DNA sequence: CGACGGGTTGAGCTACCTCAACCCTGGTGG
DNA sequence: CCACCAGGGTTGAGGTAGCTCAACCCGTCG
């Protein structure tokens, strides 16, 4: 399920896999994570809070996490959702810059920062993997900026659904049947619109025959071309 | 002017500075950049475009660069501005994900990716510096998301001016006299509002006695406490 | 059973957008 | 030297997408 480019180490002369296996020492980020302890989190529980010391990085094994910042008056911006396979808690800062909270019961692998730091200090390949993961986060933030800064409510929802669809595809799951683990409030705070607008927009897409809403948490895309049109501003 | 943590290399045994100087081989990111060739760019000219091969990273020496994406119908989201000292073109992707365009005549130091890649492959400290720079970009994107997703026009402008003020302070320049090299259109496309709203908001802040606008490109903050109030939603 | 959290729908409001006129400045050319 | 023009900025008037407030529905849980 995980596409992992096996890191061939530059530190040991042993190029062959058997030699590495004998050492019993994890190497790549994914290998480290596979061996890391598992932590279980209830819905609404925090993995970490903004301002907390950044002690670990985490990989989501099951469930879903919302990453968000909260303004003094309670307004909330969700910066992203982390799903199984995603790594969270990256960043060079000593302190976490946002909250990470489970939107449903979630399992995480936890890797101490002291470990990742020291491994990265001697294994550039490992550092590259962290860099790559952070680079994906930045790309996601830029994508979201395009939505919150420029797109209409309908375009935002359409873009959001398509992103979920593409993520499903990358994980060899259905491109048309989309599970939404988060609430309407979460979607609204992610896209910068209110829950009412989220709800109305879903209803509108349903009435147009573009999606089907069996339950509020389960969307089926009926007309993906039309959804793509809507995402890029066709009215 | 530049705070640079001197990288002590793990590859050579020589820990002392004199030994390093003798080698005449640049080490830290800042050292590499100081030795890199200079490129001069006219206003409105592109440093690179979205989709271009990512061949170099750049450090702005003078001027200002806008980083932005453009939608098929022409809408534009500026993801950030790069000012002297900032490094642009980072990211693990083979291709650039956005346009980089000078907003006024600009000078850049250019470092080949093939070089940074190979250095990072053997010098983890150098990789850390790249990671740190990317991490700052992500934090900036998250800050902007809070504005475009949650704040009113007045709050966005206030936040924007305060960010400029704080940047000035970090560079030992005036906290109250702010130069705006970019146009109203740039500010609008950055904050997700129209040029008219930008203009009206500046006028409103001027009428409230919070700022002074000698010219349209030069803001003087008269009441920074009040500006901070406005930035976090007072009124 | 009642309470509560989450979702939907309606009615009215408003912050911001759109469209348009106008101003100012700097550069160009007659 | 001045007239003209183009690009950037400001201001006004009116329109509208999305917000606010409120009612209501439904499923779950104690």
C-alpha cells in the first residue's frame, strides 16, 4: 500500500539488501515509522496543541486528523487534514505552530524528534525524505490558498471533492465514492465558508445531479467532468 | 546582517575555523550563496514560471519578487513576496509549482539545484538549512491562510502591514515607515480582495488616524496598538 | 424519554464585488 | 516645452454571494 523508495544508504558500503537486513537497524523514514510505537486517540482529542514543544513526528495509521489554528475570538482555520499514510508534526520550529486534533478515532505511529534529528544528522537520504514530506505540505497549503483567496463557495467545494477523489485514487480506492470523516463545520473552517454555505452547496450539487448524498458523510460523484468544470470557474 | 549558524562539518575532522578557511570551499547555504553568480531582473520579468524545470534556487539581494499561481481564467493568487535575504525556488518537486516575478528591478544570487542537491547529499547540516528555509515558507503560507480564510478586509490589511513592520524590525529598519514596492493589485491578489477594497481600506485607516499615506507606496504607521487591535478583530 | 450534536433550509442583511468615472504621475514624442 | 497617453490609484453607486439568525429535522446516547 505504501510506495516507498528504498533508501540505499551512503554510509555503509554494503549495497545488498541481505547485508542491511542482518544489521537489524531501520533506515528509511517509512522503516523507522513501521517500528515506532502506536498511539490511539479518541475523536476530538488533541495529538498536540499550538505552542506545545515539538517532541515527535507522527504518521497516521487510521482515522483522520485536522491541523488548525484558532484566533483569540474563536475563529478557526483548518490548514489541512491528515489521513492514513500522512506524516504530521514536521517543521524546523521548536514549538508546534498549530493544533492537531482527531476528527474521529485515530491511530498514530510516534517517532521522537530527538531520533529523527539525530538520524537526519548522519543520513542525508533520511533528511531528504523529511524535506520531501514538508514540500508536499507546502504544496497543499498553496493549493488551499488558491481556494480561500480566489474561488467561489461552489468552486471550493468542487475542488475539495476532487482533491478527495484524487487522494482516493492514489491509494487505490474509489475515485467516485468519497467518505467525509469530518463535519460540515470542519469543511467550512477548512475552505473559509460557513456550515450553512457548505450544506447549501452540497444540496445544490445534489440537485444538479453532480453528486449523490446517501448520508451526510458519504458523497458519490455522479458527473466528475461537470465537477471539474465547476472547480475551475464554469459558473 | 545575516544570522548564520556556522555549520560544523561532519565529514572533515577539522573543527577549527582556520582549517576551513584554508580549504577555500564554501560550506553553509549562505556561504554558497555569497559566492553564487548574480542575476538582474527587470520589473514584471519572470524569474521562473509554473511548470518550468526547477534548475536553481535563488536568494533575493535587492528588489522584490512575487510568487503566485494563475487560474485558467486569469484570477491570480500571490502566495508570498520575497524580499532581500529570502530564498526562493525551494521544494522537492522537479518542476516549479508557481510563478516568480519581479515587482520591481531585482538582483538575485543563483545556485544550481544540481549543486545544492549534491551538497545536501553529503552534508546533513546543509540539508537542515534548506529544511529550515522551507519550514519558514510553510509557516508563512499558514499565516496567509488564516487571513484569506477567516479575516475581514480590514483585518487582512492590518495584518499585512504589521507583518511588513515586523519584517522591517527583523532587518533593523523602521517599524513604522513601511515601503510597499508592490501595486494595489498585488496586495489584493495576495490577500484575496479587490484593488478597490484595498484602496478603500487604506483610506479608512488613514481617516481613522492609524496610518499616514504620503504616497501610495509608502505607509507610516501612526498608531500601532490600534492596528494590532484591528488585526485581531476589534470591530 | 429528553437532550444534544450535527445537518438542512429559509429570510433578511451586509461586506465586499462590479462597473464606472475620475485623478495623478511619469514617460514619450511632436 | 508642453500635449498626450498609459498605468496606477481613488472614489462613488449599485448589485450579490455568502453571512447571520432562526427554525426545524434526525439519529444517538444517557
